[in-house]
């Protein structure tokens, strides 16, 4: 099988795979980055969302051969030696999950959202997370968590908080 060179979470990986394999399978099986979840496998649930070149992508629908040199970011790449990412902190403090299966996809999509819209309204969050299914029904707490993370990120950016993370 061919070897693909991927940039995942800032690290270069040499991964053996068929070119048609979904990025999701390569992340979970070859790279052992199992934080990204398999839900429907058909682009309908959002559990498999990662960032490719900073944009949310349903990794069950993207073949590894389509990734090329674009950087891939998964939930494993968010925390640093300084601590959790503000979104992770906020999801914890708001208990914005129950089983947690949808959470990595929700957080990665929210990271892209905050990069585009630093101060999103509840409606903007709901619109951007449409297509992300939470079977535990924690949607209201997810919206609150994203708004809390947005405030924390803005405070960090303006120098009123701790060091900015990823
Ligand atoms: S597993 Fe990819 S969208 Fe459901
Ligand atoms: S927390 Fe269980 S699916 Fe969202």
C-alpha cells in the first residue's frame, strides 16, 4: 500500500493506506488518534469532524488522497503543556456533554467558528453546529460553553487572560 505523508496536529506522520481510505479511518486506525469518532460514516452526524487547513471537514467523507499538504487538526491537538483549550475548559465547566461521543466534533467545529466569528450569537452557534447530532440532547449547554470559550479567548487575546492557546 502507498505511504501518505500527513501533517497532523503539527507533526509529520508517514501512514500506510489505500488512497481511497477515509481520513477518519486513517486517523483512528493508522495514527491511533481515536478522539475523532465514527458515527454514521455518511456525513450526517458530525462526530468525525476535524479541521483541514483550518476548516471543519467530515473526515468520514474525505479520502486520504485528498488531504495533500493541508494541515489536519484533531481533538488531540488542542491541549498544550499549559492546559486545556478554552473550548475544552468551557465544555467541562458547563457539563456540555453526557456520553461525550459528539464532543470532539462539536469542539473542532466550534474552534473553526470562533476563528471566523470571535463573538458569536447563540443563533450563529446553532447555525454553524447544525448537522452535529447530540443524542444526549445537550445542545443548550453546548451553546453556552461556546459563548464562554469565546469570552475566554477574547480575554486572552486582549491580554486580560492567560497565554493564548492553539
Ligand atoms: S461519521 Fe462522519 S458525519 Fe457521521
Ligand atoms: S453528549 Fe452524548 S451524543 Fe452528545
